[in-house]
C-alpha cells in the first residue's frame, strides 16, 4: 500500500468520512438518463468554454462574454445537477451526508457518484449538457444592471486550463469571448477595489507525487489573471443568485462572513506595529485589515503575514440569515456555481428552478437553516481532511531527513513552546520550552511572545530560527524540533552542561558544540537549577533592552544598574548578588565599568549565565528611556537624605550602584528620581559595593515577598 493510500485511509477513519456507494445508489444510477427537453433554451451555438486546473475532472461551470453597446453580457452556465439528482433519492441523501467533495493529491472522494460528476453533468467539450444559466448585463463600468436565469442546453467549445487562457489562439469566437471577459474582469476588479474587498494572497502549496504515491515535490501555486477572470464571473453569478432568492423567497441560501472580533484585530495591529507598520489614529476594522494586507504584500514575510491575517478572520459559513460577506464586502452573497461538489449550491439550484418552473413547494426557512449548519460543519471536515493528508505525506518524506538542520519561521507561540514552520515544506513542528535554553520562559499575551525571565531572550511570531529535526511521527502528523544552540553559534563562548543530566538532548548539544568549536564544561556549580543548560554568550545591547522592557510592560521589573564599577571582581560579585535575588535585568555602563571578563565570570559563580545582562554605551539616554517607561530610578549616594528601607520598591524600580571610592558619576546622579542611602553602623564608613548591592536587593526581595 502506498503512503498516499495509508494517509487517506487513516484520515477517512479519523474523520468518519463516508466513501462507498450502496447498492440502492447503484440501482438509481442505472436508471438515470440525460434528457434534453424542448422547453430548454438552446445555446449550443454559443462558444462557451470551461477553464479549470489541469487535473480537474468535474467541469461544472462554463463562461461566455460579449462586448455590447450598453456594456457587457456575461453568461455563466452551471451544470444542472438538480435535473438529475432529485430530492430525497438515495443519491441525494448520500450527497447531503457528504456535504462536499474532498480533494486529495491524485484522488478525490466525490459528493456525487462519478457517473454524474465526471460524465452526465460534467461540461465535457463537444458534448450537449443541461445547464442552469445566469445571464448578466453590465454597464460600461462593470456594474450589474440586470440578470435572468434560464434552463438551457450548451455545448462547451473548449476545455482550457488557467495556464492556456492567455496564449489561446485556435478558435476566433472563443478568443473574442475571452478578450471581452478580460475587459469585464478589469472593470469588476476595480469595483472590488472600490468597495475595499479583502484581497489576501494565500498561494496554497501543490503537492506533487510520483507513480508510487510518494512525495516528489512541493510547489507554490501561482495566481494568474485567468484565475481572476473566472473568479469574478462566478462572484457575479453568485450575487445574482442571492438577489433572486431574496426577491422570490424573502431569504436565501447565503454564504456569510462576519466581521472579525475587535480583540483579534487589535492583536494584529500590535503585531504589525512591531514589524514596522506605523500605528495610525483609530480607524474602522476594514481599513485596518486592508492596511495590514498592503503591508504584508510588500514584505518578504508576506506568506506568514497573510496567514496571520486569515487566522484573525472568522470562518465563512452557510446561513439563511442576511448577515453579508465581510471579506467580499457584499450585502448578499450565495454559492451557486459548484453543485457537482457542494451541496449548498445544489439547494440554491433547486430554489431557483422552483421559481422558473412555477412549482409551489413549501419552503421552511428554519429547516434550511438547520441543514446549512450541518453543511458548514461538513465543509470544515473536508478542509481538515485534505490538510491532514498533505501534512502526513510531507511527514513521510521528512523521515529521511531526521538529524538534519533547517531554516524555520516561528508561526505560533504558546506557554509550552514554539511552533516553527520548516522553510519550503509548509509544515510546522514543536520546539518545547525545555529546548530553548537555560531559562524559564513566560508567555506574554500582550506581545504574543515567549520571554525568558532571567535572560530576557524573546521568541515571537515571524522570527527566523535554525532548527534540527529530531523526530517525525507521520501517523500523528507530528514533527519534533529543537533550536540550534544559537542563530549564530560563534557568539557563544562556553557551554555549561549539568553533570546530573545524561540524555539524548545533552549528547546533541555536545555534538553541536564540538562542530562549532565551542568550549563546554560538565559542571555541578549551578545549584540554583541543576537541570539547566547555560551559556556564556555575547551581551545584549540597548536595542535588546528596549525590546525586553516593551515585552515586560505588564510586569513590575527589578533592575540593577552598575556605573563606574572598575574592579572586575566587584562587578562579578554584584552580578552574583543579582542572580541570587533574581533581578530581572542588569544594565552595565559599557564605557565606565570593568569588562565582563573571565575574572568577573568566575567571581559571579555562574550568575552571569542566569540573568539578563545589557551593555549600554550612553547610560544617560538609557535612564531617560527607563523613566519614560514608568520605571522609578534610585541612586545609592552617601549624600542622600532618604534611607533605602523607606522606599517603595514594589513598583518597577531600577537601582544604580557606583564605585566604592567615588560612587556614581555626577551626570548619572542627576538622572535619578531619588537618591537613597544605607543606614550604616557608626563603626563603618562604607560597605563594599557588592555588599551594599546585596543589602538593597535583599530589601527589594523582602518587599516583593
């Protein structure tokens, strides 16, 4: 059995998808005949064409367009499935049970038996077929002026693929129709733009399989102008169908799309603001989302950005309620154009045909609403099943690459880790928080980021990280990833590995360390967290500090600032105290402090790896930024009047410590909110700066419980 068959069989079982035709259905199929009634309008001479993907087998729509004195005439012919599939037959009941056709690579589970979908109703070239035609008149600007529906007979003159439309020359009448449709489409697209309809580029992947049903290639789909020509034709017919049902029934089988929730739009606004999109004054949801789409389409991460926009929108569904379609910006919209593969379209056809044939069946809106709710769920099931088969086939392919490294992009952030999508494979895997390094990561819901409590290291959606594929479980459609030591491993000076651990992850890290010639030490010094893996890395900058402060805006931070500490041993001791009392951030004045060298590292006793350290070149600007961020700044000075124990450190606070001999620099002192002093015993003139640091940090810890 091929991988494809394995995947499809599993998905069928998991989702309880019906796929067999019972004997009664087979008997009904034997009795089906395609009759061409004389009452039908004969349009066989009109050069209709079908335009579909090259692998399509069920052709349910054909188009013809002409330029007229008043504007344009567009005829959209749709396979008349309702003429063949009567209500409450076994075929009809099974079609409702399936709700929609489900498409997989190389295979399909059809809503209707193939005798109907691929033959009797399919608009095959040079074959007469019964159709329901929507005949639409547009003015010169592409605005619908009038329309009518008719039961007709056509004969498709050509089966074209989207790729063939632009260069087709073989039939003059077909070419004239296509040229007219190109002009009409241009007008319709302008109208679409004018009403601010959303135009999100999705570029769904196309999975190419070999003859054995195994992964061969994964291609990005291209959206051609031919796609837009057919799409705008179908949208126009769907609009007319919605209006027709509303006029004759007072309700319709609508395709509705509600406005997105405010909270999701606001989260998108914050995300795009962090990505560089200027934050404008309050505007309507529609304007905001369109601004996100325009920005996304100009960005190299457009695929990810558009996916995030889509995820923030609500799902479209079927209803008899006149809610409108937010994405298309239409008051009334239906699905009329695909009755071979979508049951709601078949309902629409029956309602329209009832009026054309002057039938007087009773129509209960509540019953339709109940059916449409079921059909919306079945549509979602079909989408999930198609996606699961594709993901599982990709997983089978990736099994051969276990142990390899990949570029990836973070597409999801949760409290237990990151979901990162492997480049060019359209599938994501989990990087567990335990594999992100020597820290406790906390989910910041406001910025949708994982932030390291000690190191301040931040992971957010859209971030590119290097990962290693450590396991693939195709049956669960699951990838297990670990982040490589660092995006740039050469910034790591040393790796400290706890002696208490001897697992697979440790051996992987040691291999990576050896590969990049990084020193590592098996250590039991890290008493604070004996299971932690820590690194001695390059120090963060003022830019990193800003990101850290912004990501921690809803927390009460404790910050230690070292200014004028010129002895590396004192620097190391202060760092050790900061680590002991779990200070959120340590800021070092780069040009007026000792370097964080081996001496400082040794004295810190591992503390330098346990807290978030920032080097700043301009401390005064840094202090201005902290004050602007509502962080109270206290400077320790022997000239102060206020005793440190009388201060309120429960809010966000920063403590500046200077050298034992000369204290803080004058400019630094002037930038403080308040100067404080220790309550010294008369026996002591002063304390060592590291001791003083410990005393004040102890008080902060006491106040914060």
